[in-house]
C-alpha cells in the first residue's frame, strides 16, 4: 500500500453534528524505534505490548460550520482548556487533511483525559493521538458507510502515526508491529499491524507494573530526541541491531524462552538510552532512582531465579515486566524494595490488553 490508498474518493453521506468517544491504550515497546524519516516513517521496525489500564479517553464533538475557513477546534484536558496542545493538533490536522478532507468543514471540541500522568515517560501522545484518530475515523465512517472494519483500523493507525509515531501501535491487538520487516508478513512503515503469528502461552496475560520515578515533564521531548538521530555516529548500527533483535524476538515469542526475552528487552531499553547519551547534544532522561531500581531488579532475579525484567520508554519511569504466574512474588518485591524509589510512592499495575474501545 501507499499513502494514496488512504485518500477517499468521495463521500456518499452527510452529517451536520455529533460526537464520538474512544478509549485508547498506551503501549510499551519491546524493540524500540528511535529515529525517523520524513512523514513519520521509522528508521527501524518496532514491536510493543499494548497496555490495558494506561489509556486516554477522548470525546470528539463536531458541528458543521457555515463557512469552511481554517481548522477550528478547542482542546480540553480533564475539563480544562489546554491551548498549549493546539499547535500539535493543528500540525496533525495539516498532515492528515489530504486523507480526511472534511476537517475544515467542522468546528471540533476535543475533550480528553488520561489514567496516568501526562508527559512523564508513559506514552501519552501514543494513546492520545490513537484515540483522536479513531474518533475522526468514526466521522468518516458516517460519511462513507462502505468502510470495512479492517480498513477502519488500518486507516486509523495510518492517521495516528502522523500525529505520533508510536500511536499507530495503540489500536488493536496485544502485540503490535510497526515498520517493514522481512520476517513479518504484512508489516508496514505506514501503519501498525496486529502481530500475526502464534505467541507462546508464557506471554499470556503478561504483567507490567509502571514505577513512577518522575512524574514531571521530560527535559527533552521525544520529537527532539528522534531528530538527534540524524548524523548520529551509531545510528546505522542501531537500526541494524533493531532489525536483528526483532528477528530474534519472533523466535522467542514462538518458543517461550523467557531468559532470552529478559536479555533482549533489557538490552533494548538500555540501548535506547545509550543513543540519547551519545547524541549531540547529549541528554539523560534516567534519574538516580531509575538506576537504583534496575540494580534491585538484577539482584532480585539473581537471588530468586525470577524472570522479572525491566524496560524503559523515553523517560525516567521503569516498566517492570513479568509473567502472570509470578505476580504475587514480584508485587511483594515491588512493595518491599522498589516503591521507595517512586515519586510519592506511586506506581501503576497494568497488564497486556487487546486495544482501543469505542465508548
């Protein structure tokens, strides 16, 4: 498929006003994407667990305008006007206008809320842009009732990507691949794909406890971080490594080797932050307590034989991943040894979910 396949030919219906609500999950990448080309195309493929409890709920209300004019919208977060969100949404609208030609026909009211802290290393832009894309697709579905369920999800993922790259992985499925990869049939740089192959029962109901080390805004945005991959001295080797790791992960997911899963996921997390620390300008998003938690996890695993591991997003918070059958032991460990390193002792218990839901 190409971008042109997402441009609608015409609409057979009309609608003057209405509203749609979607709840869309965040995700945590196992193989990370860091670095992108033009039009939000990833430099390397990535794969993520879809979360269940960390989500954004967005209601999009719309009213047809008398005169078409420019983009017209208001944004509210938790009931409060958020004008500082407007530039990002306007950029998103500009990117997707060719694929949603009705955007200038309506005034929109975007009301959104998160179940987790905004801009703190949990992918709020992923869940937020995913939910908004799904709401917009619900309008297009009213305008064109011939859109199939599969095409609806695929185009929503395509649109979400143009708002935030990882957002295309926050729509459907417990495991989602984004980026073209030779070992995964149907994978694409243009949209996320529900992982198409059998997954070993060891990964069923996998758990993710997110330790909120720092709930403040990141000192460097993900967009800026991605841009620093241009001319990065280790970029090409990193892109090659990510492709190889994804090939290895396909085998791991099939055979259920948890020891290899732990090694690969932790290596990916540390490599992501290594790329940040070796860019120019360089930056560090981990905090001292992030490192304390990592060392505690390593010691616990050595002492107990547990398969608990960590991963990191582009922030200080730590995602503690573990099989469902270890929940009791790992939660006791978290409460006794790790909560002390969280800001205000806060953490979020989550598990792998199935994707977005219309409300």
